[in-house]
């Protein structure tokens, strides 16, 4: 059973960030790799599992960056996204697991590297408030 928590991994190499490009029912957008937290696991365990299942990557080290909620009002359940910077991993990213199995004409997943400098002007990267928060975190790390 899934909780309302989601673990997401941030992988940066050569001034680029690893994202999933989705094409679902004709709509194209980008998401941070990761997925839902199962009721019997911690958020960090979900991160490790999702990176392995989704991208065929073994996470060696990571650190928590921030969390955000999609909840817009008190009566809404919403989801809580927990973002981790993956400092070290083994393997080369390749699509695997449920994402690969669910691929069809109306539901597509692609691994894509995007320049960090292009994130700000990417309107279809979700969740939007995570994109803005990540840019703030990255900016503060370089100043």
C-alpha cells in the first residue's frame, strides 16, 4: 500500500540534471525520478528502491535536500515529495521496472538529461514548486 509520500532523486552531472520525460495521453512533461513510498518502508528506503526499479541505479550516497507538499487547502490530502541529492551511484541510467513495462503509445517514459540553466524556463516540469525550490538550493550551493 502506498502512502501520500513520494521520494525523488536529484542526479546532477556536468551541469545537467537527470529527469524523466513523460508523454501521457498526448501531453508531454518532465518529472523528477522517484516514486511512492510503500507503507512498510522509510522514505529513504523508497528512494533506494525507486532508483533501482526505475533507472537501474544503485545509490551509494545521498543527502536530503528538501520536501514540498502539493496540498493546496486544509481539506485536500495532497502528496509530500521528499527530494534527495544523489552524490554517488553505480550503473548507467536506463529505464526499467514498472515504467518500462507500462510503456505504450499513450504512456511513454524517457530518461533525459537537461541543462540546469534550462530548468527555470521549462514550464512543464512538475511539481513546479519543487523546480523553483531546487533552483534556490543549487544557487545557494554555488554562492
